[in-house]
C-alpha cells in the first residue's frame, strides 16, 4: 500500500491524512488532494517532466536522505530498477511501489507486486483507508503505442483516461477489444462526442434518417393502411397485438392484396429499425478500436507538428477531449424526432 500520510500537498501545503482523496500525476508521481489538483488543472512540476523529474518523499526529521546507490534496495517488480527505500514510485518506469515489500512473493501470478494489478497499476481493492486514482489505468506513461507515448494518448483522451488507456493496452498487446456501451447506446452521437467527426456525421445521418423515415412513414401512411387492413379482415383495432393465429392469417391475406408500394411501405419501418440495431451493435463492438486508431493518428500528427513539450500538452488537450455542445444538440434532435409523431398524432401539433 502506498502511504502518503504526512506528505504535504504541493498546492495547499497541508499534509495528507488517512482517508484523504488523493490523485497522483501520471508522469512524475507527485500526489495532490483531488480538489487541489482539479482547481489547479495541472501538475505543478509540469515544466520538469521533460527533464525526467520523479517525485520523492522528503526524509523524516532526524534522518538523512540516501546519498549513494547502497541505499537503493527497493526493486521495481516491473522493470527491476533499484530505487531508494523510501521511494513511492520507480525512478525508471514510474510504477507505484509497495512499501511493504520490494519484490513480489514467489509464485505470485501477476506481473506487479501484491498491491498492483496485472498491468502494474495500483489494485484499489488492496489499498483500504486511502483512495488513490491512477489516471493511466496501470499503463506506464512512457510506454510506446506505435510511436506515440502513453502519456500523450491519455492527455488527448482527456475524459476518463483510465478506462481508455486500459482498453488501448489490450488492443496493442493482444488485439482484443472491449464492448463500449456508450458507443452502442448513442452510436453516432458518441463518435461526435469523442471528436471523430467524419464517422460520427456519417453514422448520425444514417441513424437519424432511419428514425425520421420510420416515424414519417408510420405517421402519414401505415397507420391508415393498417386500420383499413384490420377493418377488411373483420377484426377489432382494440385487440392490438393479441391477435390469434387465425386472425393473424386474415391480416396477412389482406396485406398481400395491397398494392406492392403499400406493402413495401408497410414493412419498411421494420427494416429501418433492424438496420439501426445492426449499426448500434457494430459501433458497440468496434467503437473502442475506431477511437484507438483515431487517437494514434491525431496524436502522432500533433507530436510531429508540436515537438516542444509545453506546446504539445496544450495542443493535445485542445484537439482531444470531448465535445459537450455537440452531444447535447444531438440528444435534443433525437428527442424531437422520437416524440414528434406522438405529438402530431395526439393533436398537440
């Protein structure tokens, strides 16, 4: 367990206590109060990151800091680097280090130490009393993703990087994706929300076209045709969906007597609805992979255009992240298109 008790927050200067809500910088490992970090919006040592700065806990009063390599006895379970005994993070790869043991016990089935998960990140279930969020989802900020640093990918993602960095690592190492429920439920809206504008616009137009077409066909054509078919079959409209097999056969006979165009229009909303579901499932299963490729491409372009670190960070945050305004606009459009037929049929409009 990583214990920050007594360490002062670099922003407010107040010492951490057991139970404090703490976040750490994914680059240098400096701990902050969550409220302080969110208010500041960045790590205070951001300008030192390119120099390889790594946070070290100050020695307690009366104790001298280690001065030579003989004090480096805490081995990193990920890269094997020797660190100072009081180090909270590995000097080389940035992995959080357990204070209770320098190496994992024999036969331990995971890569990290007992307090870490299989990716080397902190295991939240084994750290009671003090919650520490890992912004990188257990991924080393210096890890290479096809020429792109993981830390830069996380900055570009902006919102919810632990989830996406974990997914990106699975795609990179094992080519195994993960079902995205937001992508499934909102499809084109989610793509636009994540600034994948081309595919977001294409999918949104297709889905909105399906929804609008289905609503208009039902409202201005199928309701009247169905009432005529029900009347011609000698059935009651109040029976609704609970027709017997014999009554259903009568309805099908009447439908087959309709002109071909009327038959096509009668079944078209069902086809359009099926197409919507297919697209939703495709985005649900492929959404994370699409976003991973999008991030790699955009971050690679930004790294080439802005090699200077301060400019690179600001550009990644500006070009990446999410688009709230567009997401809300699409939600409003969806609600209008969904409830418009009900309002018209009810005589409200």
